[in-house]
C-alpha cells in the first residue's frame, strides 16, 4: 500500500483486523487455489465492519456453507490447513478449523490452535510502544540515538514514528545477514532482535532519507522490540505479556522464545514438495520477536479484536498520548 503523507500520521492507523487485507485479496482473486498455497500461513481473521468486500457473511446456514466451500480444499485429516473466523458487528458468525496442526499427532485445527502470526505480530509491537508513550517514558519523536547512544550518527535522523510507520529507511536485516552462498537454511544460526540491532549498528547509512518514503521494514520492528526492552527494563516478551496479553485474558498468546517458554496447541509450518508435505517451521529469522514472533489462536485474537473495538487498552484522543508533536487524531491508552 502506498502512503501519500510521508508516514507523518498516526503511528498505527488501523489496529483492528490484522488479517483483513490478506483475506480480502486471496478470497476475491484466487479463492481456494490461493488458500491451498497459503496452508503454511494457517490463520485468517476477517471482521466485516472493516471488510465490506468479503464475498459472503456467514449469517445463515446457506452462507456458512458458502464460506465453508471456499476453504474446502483445506479439509484433510493428514495435511496442514487453516483456522478461519468471520466477525460481523463484533459477533463471531463463522468459526472453523481445517486440516491438522502437525503431521505427527495429526491434531485437528480448531479455535484453540496457536499459529505463528508472522508479520501480524507487528500490531502488538506498535501497541507496546504506544503504552510506553502513555507512560511518559517514550515519545514518538525520540531518535534512535536518544534510546541507544552508541547507535551510528545516521540514527539521529530516525524517529520512533519513522520506525512505526515504515519510513525509517533502515536496511533490511535479512540482506545484512549474508551467509555464504549456497548455505542451507538449517545451517544458518537464527538471529534475534538484539542481533538485528547490532547488524544495524555496523551500517553507516539508510536506503533513503528517513521520513521521505514508505518502505515496509522488518528491521524497524525488530529495533522497536529492543526500544521497548531498553525503555521498560523488561524483556520484550515479558512486557507484551504483562501489558497486553494478561490484561486481555489472552492466555494462549505468547512471544515464543525457544528454551524459555512453550506454545500450547501449536500449529507447525509446512511446505509441499515432491507430492508430499514437509515440516518447515523455522527459518534463520523466525526467532526475531518484534517483527513476527507472536503465536496466537482464533479465540485469543477475537479477544484482541473486542479490546480494540471497545477501547480496552486504547481510546480515541485528540492528541497522541504522552506526545507533544501537535498532531491530532491519535490514540490514547487506558485501563492497564
């Protein structure tokens, strides 16, 4: 999506419905064929208040059957699939699981199955930042060098707002990892958020002057996770649990860290090759939390959707809470 305001608006314009764009695009264009290819992704959440183009609203048995037919290609007792939730006017009108969570136990996918949210994690990272702004510990116009004094000079031009709005110009950490050509992915050590920050500290410039262009950035959200850690004094995952997941009773949602915590009812990623499915759940970048490390389920994401709809954590305010930039129409934090 192109931005025309240089990213100077709200730090997070649309908090609700993290899977709406994905669902609308795939259901309307390629339908079931695309969904089959997306079995590795596994979880869709659509809220009709924000998705007027959703082909059918599952309010009647006939409409439920139509939605079910869209996903019928994923019905299986031995192949990975997806969990689907349609919310209309704050109420769940369709909820169903397709396929299995893993090829070993062949547990059926349901509303309690926890999937890695990948980049849909970013909404939680952004809210963590907003909570710190509300606490008065952080401001949207703070610079990277304010948070990390040892960051190179180019960080003096990058604000927290730039990181949130994908206008920082930070180089892509995936490109900076640069393993030797031909190295199998399973032999590349996983990088974490702190490692991303260190890679960026070794650079001398950005892709473009910060604030002049919009360019989707995983690097920015990995850095934001480290900003949350530095400012809050808590590990990023602990902060998410204490300030977001626990208050909203999202009991199964977790920022997964190997050897530190576990994911209950976990679905694993798979790819298809040679006519068979193969587990391919982790990559060299899967341990980065800020840009993609949260696991959650339909049940918990429905709680998240309700919290955003009813302003449990965030309320509409004239000015961005804790920020004195003079821009209006922001979000304020409440209740936690």
